[in-house]
């Protein structure tokens, strides 16, 4: 399985790529790196509509810290198998299906080919999925870092009504339709002006250039089914009885200028974690790892303090 570089975003040296298959038969694309003398592995879990190539810079920074790195594209996005006839629809049948992706990745890529100890770095939707896995008793990772985890959606003015409407429409059989107002336009190809994900024009343009060259990596709006499933998952994770069950060491990093996910929900969850730490990067937007260097440096300082042995050369 190929990776798709551009001149401003080359593939980090030493990449091993391939495909693994989930228990329900989905084919998912992965890549991994193992530097000489690796002191452990950091597994990267992207957010909705993201793809492996978007994280090449992050991979290099982890390799500089002497970690092996593994990453894959979730079902329905990036270079993994799409789920609907329209490949631009961001869809999942139910949110728990992402656990099949995680389990297959752990058994077929992480455990056999990546040195322990294992750590996770998950962004946005990836954080939701990792927290669900922790609640289900899957202890793949010694420590987990969550970047702007999706625990509620700030873009929606009336979340309870939106959740109820999405569940109702899904029940009517409309789960595969785009959310109202959504469409097939690739989200990474939208103009920089007015974007909510980063204040860094160069990193924003880099991701757009990847999907401009390889449109098959791009994704449009989510479906009603995805939205209903996301709200089901987020609501469950915010429950007090669920939070009491999370004993996994977690570092939660929020973006101070967040407008996509809810910082109030992140703070609510983080403040109730038994083994958690919470950091806010002031003025950063949602994609902290794709932000300007002044914001990224704050993220990496928190990461290095939390992950044993992490320190750049």
C-alpha cells in the first residue's frame, strides 16, 4: 500500500507500509517506522477526515525522540476502505466499529512489529475511540495523550436537539445521507481564511496540497449516521459512572481557541480522571499538532514531561 508524498511533505525515511484486515473484513492502510535503538512505540490515531500523510511531520518529531511510530487510517477515510458508494461521505455504521479497527491494528501491527512500551497519541475523534477502548478494558497502551479530544461538538448550537434529531433520522433509514448542509467537497481543500483548525497557513496549505494531488485521500462532510454515533459515544463518555472506570494514565491537551469540539466537555472529563493531567495551549486552534511552532512547542513540552524517556535530540 502506497504513501503519497509531495515536495513539501516527503515520507519519513524507513517507512514500512501495508494493509491489515478487521474482523468484519475491512481493509485498512497502515505505516510504521522503527529507528535503531527505539525505546518504545508511539501509535498515532488521527481525527475525522485525516490521513497518514498529514502526520509525516509528527512522525519525524517522534523518531527524533527515538520512538518507533505506527499509524493507520480509520475505516471510511484516508487510504483505507470506504464504506459507501460515495467515497466522500464520512460514515460509519456504528461508532463501536472503530474498535474493530483498533483491535486489528493492535494484533496485526502494534504487538508483532512495534517495540514496547506502547504509548498512544490520539487527536479529536481518535481520542473518543481511545477512551471507549479504555472503558472496554483494552489496555494496549501504557500511557495515552489526547489532543483536543472530541467529547462534545462546539460547532452545534443545540447539541441535545441535534443528537435527538440525528438519532430520529437514523431510525428512519437516513443514516447514510450527508448531515443537512453537508456535501462531497473535501474538507482539507477549503480556503484558509475562516478555517477553525489552525492559524498556520503553511501547514494548512500542506495538507490541502496532499489531497489536491491525491483526491482519493480526501473526505467530505459526515453522514447523519456518523453524527448520531458520535453523539452516542460522547454522551456515554461524559457519564460519571464511566469516568470513574478510567484509570489509564492520560494527558489531555486542549486548544485555547477551540471552536470545533467543546473545551467545557474536555475540562469536565479531565477534571474527573483518576490518573489524568490536563493542559491548555492558549490561543491554539483545534489541530494543535498542525498549528504554529509557538503552540506546538507547548504541546511537545507537555508530551515530553508525560511520556517516559521522551526528549528530542
